[in-house]
C-alpha cells in the first residue's frame, strides 16, 4: 500500500515535470503560481478534476463507461508488485517478465472499451487506431523481451540481475535499447506515436467524452505506465546497480520519454506501420537468432 501510494504521488509530480520540461523547450515558464515554483499544481489539478460534474450522453453505456477508467488504472497498479525493490520483488512468481507482458497487453482492451462504450465516432476511431498501433508494436516489444530472456535464461527479474553482474545488457545492445524505448512510447500512446489521442485529428481521440474524475483516472494510468516502463527498462538493461544510481537512470529514461514529445512531431499513421512491421520486426527477429545459436 505504501509503495502504491508513493508511486501515485510520484505520478502527480511526473506530470508537473512534463509541464516544466515542455515549457522550457517552448521558452516559457510553465506552472509557477500554485505553491513555490508551481510545486502544488498537480494537487490543484486533481482537486479541480475530481470536483467536476460528470455528464454523459444518453447513448453511452453507463456501466462500461464508469468501469473502464478504474480498470485501466487497476491494470497499471497490478504491475507494481512484480518489480524489484532493493533487489527483491514483492511477489516473486519466477515469471515476472511474462506477467508484465500479459498485464501490459491487457491495457489495449480497456482503451478499446473506453472508445466503444461512449458510442461516439471520435472515441471509437481513436480506440481502433490505438488497437492497430498496439498490435503492430507488441510483436517486436515481446521479441526484445524474449531476446533478454534467452540471454539470462529466465523470465525472472532476479535472475536477469544475476546475469548482468559482469556486463550490463545495455552494452552491445544499444540499438535494441533504442527500439525498446520507441516501443515503450508506442505502448503508452505517447508522442510521436500518440495516434489514439491525436488532438489535431481526432479531438483528443478515445477520451473525448470523458471529463473530471474519469479523465483523471485515464491520465493517471498513462503516466503510471510510463514510470513503470522506465523502472522495468532500468532493471532489464542496467541491473544490478545501487539503489540511488538505479533511481537516477530511471529518472533519465522517464525524462527522455517526455523530451521526445517536445522535440519530434507526430508520425504519419502509415509511417508508424512501416516502422513497426518493416523495420522493428525484421531487426528483432534477426537479433533473436544469436542467443539461440551461440552456446
């Protein structure tokens, strides 16, 4: 419970970090009125969002509309126990990586339900695009995980740490790490792969009919997934290292995910599919052969 609450508070400040970084990229100040240097802005936003009245269309499926934002956040929270804390997971099931992949794959169903349950064509179109994007990226996403599993000969994060005592997986796999980060951006619907929420095309996409607390929960789920993927990236490519150094690497990776949004424009949809099916998938399939043939 303490870890979950701490991570949710860190998600609140992570949104503030994003707004600050984007504001300095765009040569402006960003949040600076609520508290010292705007440090209380996330709490102000949370109070505002959860106090808003919830309105819905008559054509909306009320049960699914109310449930899916909670379930989306719940799936993200379920990933917390499988990660390592001080070199030990809260739940050591020996197949932590497989569990992570199953939970991350389930997230797409809730985005589909969020878009479908509102009976709005904009939401529906955004959710369909999200599903197509997820299917495209999850193949290479799993291939990269499988490559590291074959090297460490285990689905357990603990065993993966043991395998990196001599040399981190990052060294010699930099191209794989870049592909992994790109897949993480696509997995969390972040720019330049935010086709589910393409504001300029779909009027906020799958969550256009959601407001107040509903929107806040979807928002929390997305940013929580980003932090969790940053932690898992650190464990997969940079473990075992001291706690403080692992935190620094995690902050660098999570900041990089934000930085990309302020630097690159959104991809064209067909370019995303080309990148996924014609570049990432062949490269990941070619790379995965090596740990299988080398003893």
